[in-house]
C-alpha cells in the first residue's frame, strides 16, 4: 500500500511543479498559484515521506488502486488554484474533475475577462488528462481486462509495440505523437488568426478532446471557417488511437477497423444533418456542413466545443445529438464515450446471434480485425454496456430526485459518464453551463465524469469484498 501512497505523492508534487510554472508565466495569477503551489507541495512532500518509509511488493490490487487514486488526486490538486482564486470548493472540484477527465463541462462564466493564468490552468489540466488517459488506456486497462480492453491490447501490441524495444519507448513514442499533433494544431491556429495565447490553450484542449475554451461562446467566438475546419480535423485526429499513429509511421500500416468506422460514422451523421438543415432550415450547403461537421465531431469525440447552439436546429437535430453522445472515439485515443471498438464488437456479436437463430446448425464466429472474438472479450463488452447504461440511469434518477428536470438529469448523467461536456436542453446545452445546478448535483456529475473516464469497473471493483480478498 505504501507504493500507492508514494505514487500519489509524486502526482501531487508534479501538480505543484506545474502550479509554480503557471505562476511564473502569468503575472495576473501569480499570488493564486504561489499559494496553491505551497499547499500542494507541502502536502505532497509529507505524503511522499510517509509512502517512502517502507517498501512492499506490488500486488494486483495496487494497479487498480493506483489507477483510481491518481486521477482523483490530480483532480483535487487541480482544484486548489481555482478554489484559491474565487470558486467554491464544490465548483472548483467540478471544474478540475471536468478538466482532468477532459469532459469540458464548466461552471465558469465571464471567461472573456477571466485571468489568463486561470484559463491556462484549465487548458493544462485537459492536456495532462488527455495524455494520461492514452497511457492508461494503452498500458493499464488492457492488462486489467476492463470492458473487453484486452482486445485492444492484441490489436495494438502485435502490430505496433513490437516495433519498439520496450514499453517505455512506446510511451515516449505516444508522447511524441501527442505533442507533434498538438504543435501542428497550434501552428495552424496561429495561421488562422488566433492570438499566441489562444492558439496554445486551444491546441491543448483540441488534441486532448477536452473542449475548454477561453470564451463564453466556446469555439463560436472564432467565426473563421479555416479555424473551424482545422478544429474539426484535429478533434477527429485526437479521437484516433495513438498506437495507430505509431504503426502508420513505423510500418506504413493504416488499416484499422475502428478508425474506418469512426470516419464513416462521422461522415454519415454529418451528411444526414447537413441535408436536414439545407432542406428544412433553408441553410446554404457549405455553412451547414461546416457547422454540422464541427459539432458532430465535437460530440462524438467527446471534445465538447460548440460553434453554435445546435439545439435551435430543431427536434430532429436534438435527438441525433443526444443519440451520438455515448458513441465516443477510438480505444487508445484521448476521447471518452463507450468507444468505437466496443460498438463494433457489440454489433458483430448481435449479427452473429441473429445468424445462429436463423441457421441453428451453422457455425458462426464473430470477428474483429479478422480475429475471433473470444468469450472473455464478449463478457467484458456486454458487462461494460450493462454497467454503462445502469450508471447513467441511476445517476439520472438521483439527479431528478435532487430537483433537476428529467431532460437535464438524463442529459447531464449521459454527458458526464461519456465525458462529452455540454448536454441538451436550455440549462446545460451548448449555450449554457452547469453553474446553476445545486452542489449535490455537481458532486454527482463530478463522480460520473470520474467513473466514465476510468471505464467504471476500474473504480467500482474497489468496493467489492472479493477484490480485497484476492491476492
């Protein structure tokens, strides 16, 4: 257990170091981040001393504990500067949890006049959360066999990781790909007319599929078609598996079922909604396609930017956006949601079951990437979807009991667990935020973001007696 404590202390010290960096970079927020740095640094140092006193072998349970506890520690540390600044403890925790899980829901308004240090900190939390989840998704969840993730380990390792000598080099290659894409996005934002500060922060929140913006109008503040198309492309790139980038660079292998499905799905939904806007709302084709492609990519990749209030497009559009909220990007990407790989497996298993009913004597094998889908993956995916739906429904009921109307409660629960950001409806839709919700609702939604980012089972397994008796 001391190892778990020590790792968390390292996370606290790392967060305090980032606070010190922010204090140096932004004079408008120096006192805030100096105070937060002192608090976080002292606590992290004390915890490090306590965790370093004894050493124990790493048990299987500790991997789950490290994964679950580090994300919570990061959120709590990330909330410190926001709380020192002016947010209440609950609001600060909500904002930090939304940032570190790259959800993008916010309780803050008046962003146009908010100190740049605070805006940078929000973007930095999402950049950290994005690469943190890539590492978690590639290295830990497949080992823990959470929700059928062992299938992704087979897909990525046999074709990608073998090109590298060890896991450390693979992690470094992932970081290089992440940073490289972010740098290109930053340069294109500069070319499109963003200020240096806006280009830096929006590049961080685009590639991390986080969606925090420096403006109350979100990405709608920028009316440039070039910037909107650029953001659309890089949101989609953030939703691709980072192992796919490594494989493409090292082996020139670009084939991936989940990448192909994601692109086809985005194009299909975008074309459908574009036709709806052109035929029903009498919009011109190019602006309609640009706005639709941007917002569909934002919701599906769980980025959460908004270029316009798509709720005003009519009930059909609202229904479509609600339906695609849980889709998510690819496994091994920065995106949240249920993940495209699981949807593919789910539909393949369903199709196989239908064929067996129609032809009872025929041997039907469901496949993914040409490989048979094993019973462990099948049970993992089915368990994940069952738990996913159950979590959303239970949260929605609790939120409704806490005073939220049914649409806000259901949409809020889904957008939190899917790590999307904005929901639907007047309160938490793309033109609103979560500030008016009561504190209990904000805490429930914060836990929903946390559970959704860690694929739920990683956290919930800690509360089972069987888990603690193992090993």
